[in-house]
């Protein structure tokens, strides 16, 4: 399950640096989460860090990207292997 940022986002800038996968970036008007990089912090933390720090609670699970914890772990492992591959 990738997370998503809703229009209630106030652009407070606290979520982006908390993401261990660099899945969060500034979009056209609010921050956005890249579902290909979002593991809900599986592999890094017990809880999604962006959700923990969001002051307006605008980061729910994206209904378009439902994944099991096992699928998120596979995605985490893939992202880690890609990060270790020299460019």
C-alpha cells in the first residue's frame, strides 16, 4: 500500500526529509508520494514516518496502490538493491 498526500496538505515541509526511500517530493501545489518508491517505511521503521510527523493528518493509504506487508518488503529489498548498484 503506497501512501498518498491529500489536498489538506499545508506544505509544512516535515514529511519529505523523513522518507527513507525519497518517495516524497514537491508536486505542482502540494507534496506528492511516488508509489513506486513508497514502502510505508516497511524495512526501515515500524510506522510510516511521514504519517507520524504530519501535523494535519493528510497522508492516508492510497486506494489505487493496495499492497500487502510482504509486497512492501519485496519493494523495499528491490529499492535497496538498486541503491547499491553503481551508476
